[in-house]
C-alpha cells in the first residue's frame, strides 16, 4: 500500500541461478507495483540484508514478500538455518519462503516443510519461469495481507498498553507510522512513501502527513463529501479516490469520531481497507475511553 515496489529475496551460492531468477521476474508487477529482486550468495550475506536495508524496526514485520532460499550453500544446511533464523530469531511469519535445492535427498520435502514453517519446496529443475511467476504472485498476496494484519495487531496492542491518556495514544500512533519508514538501524527507507494520519473532531491527532495538518483536514473533507462504502454493520465506511482513501468511524456511546486518512502508492484493495477499518474502530474506542486532561482534573 505504501511501498514503491515489492521486495523478493533470492539466496543461492550459484550466480547462474540468481541471474535466471532475476531474469524470470524482470517485468513482473503485482497490484500495480514492480518487483525488486535482491540477491545474496550466502546465509551470512542474507542475514546482513535482513538486519539492514530489507529489515524493519518492528519485530516480526518484514519488507520481503517472498524469499527463494537454496539449502546447500556455505554448509549443507545453511539455507535451512537461514529459514530458522527468519522464522524464530526474527519472528518473521510474513515472508513466504520457498526452499530450492539441487539435492533433494539432503533435505526431504515433508520434513523441511514441517520443521521450518516454509511455504513451498521445489527442486531447482522445477524452477521454470512460469513456476516462479505463479509462486511469487500467490506468495505476495498472502504476504501483504498477513503483514498488514500483524502490523495492525502490533499497533493495536501498543495503543491498548498506552491507553491511559489521549496524549500517549497520539504519541504511539505517530511512532508506529514513523517506524514504517525506517530500517532497523534507523535509516530512512527509499522504497516506501508513508502518508497516513488519524483525525478526530477536525484535528490531526497522530501519524504523518508531511507536517501539513491543514492539508490533511482539507483532504479528509474532500473525501468525506463523496459516497462511502459501508464496512460491517456498525455504520463505518470508507471512501477511495485514486491512491487516497478515508476510513470513517462515527461518534457513538463507545467510540469517538475518528477518521483514518492515507495516501498510498497504489489504490488500496478491499481486503486492506477492511483490516484498516477494524483498526480505526479500535482506535476510536480507545480514544473515547482514554482520560483527557479535563477528566483527570475532575477526578483529582
């Protein structure tokens, strides 16, 4: 949604295999976004990428949609050790991992799938251009929905823990949006463009809209004037206009007036809008229940 490209990682100690992989995926796009295939020739080189430019500041969240990993590299089981590092050490359940091997006997398929929580297994002779295309397309769809679900779950948990005051909630929301734009070392990511904020009672309460709250409020008003698409039975709705979208939760006994405004790099699909609508409703409830300074003053 906020990415300028979709990241695929290929890890293999055979340069020809990496070249063929990049060639097979060179013109592929998914959801209007091109693929960017990163390569590594060893477990160590892949881990360096994972903890650097391809990493995330949020544990368990990955920018790599699909990874093809060779089994035999520095050692006979280096690729499987890399799979274990991704799943267990990094807590990454998002990346769809396909193990490739030229020596199937070294790592039997069923044992590998069960032990290392991988998405698929294929011998190198099976890795045709058509096969890679179908695996990547299916893997990306799963990774994007899984990643958004887990990311919003992490954000909701952090907001619940910070739910004592609206000021704290706003700070956590802003920090979460900021974390989407930096790698684990705190360096700005060049392949994302995150513009997302939440608005309540006509004011931006958190997020990032290039420090232009007036423009965010104006865009919200423009989108709110358009017919909305209902989400669920609670009266929530969303509006889309090109790459812009607005999710609205009406004020009620249990929820504050809340809108989530975002500008993606491509139009957001319906499933992502549904997930974001659920998140916005949770935020609206937390915002309603949070103690404002006035309430704290009265209770004192």
